[in-house]
C-alpha cells in the first residue's frame, strides 16, 4: 500500500515540486515499480525541456537508464532468491 501511494505521489510531484525532489521520489518509487522512473522522466521533460538549451531530453534518458538497471537488478535478486 505504501509503495502505491509513493508511486502516485512521485507521478504528481513534478507539478508541485522542483525536479530534483521529483526525481528522488521517482527513484524511491521505482525500487518497487521500475517503470515509474521512465514515466517521471518523460513527465519532467514535458514540463521543463527547452529546445534551445539541450538537444536530448536528459530526464527521459536518465529515467530509461534507471528503469533498465532496476529491472535487471530485480530479476537478478529474484533469481538468486529462488535458486538459494
């Protein structure tokens, strides 16, 4: 129940808080649900991305990287727990 509430708060946070706080909440929520990192990254880019400043939407790239790392880590831990 706490993980779902944290996920919902992480998805709403970019609208009310600065991006570093929203990114930290997304990282915490993505420990349970990895796609949250990508969703919040896309949301932060939709809110804060400016065309002339950067050529690549970095929040989305970081969200994708965090999601992939956590998916691999969760599968590794899940496999190790089942084998042991």
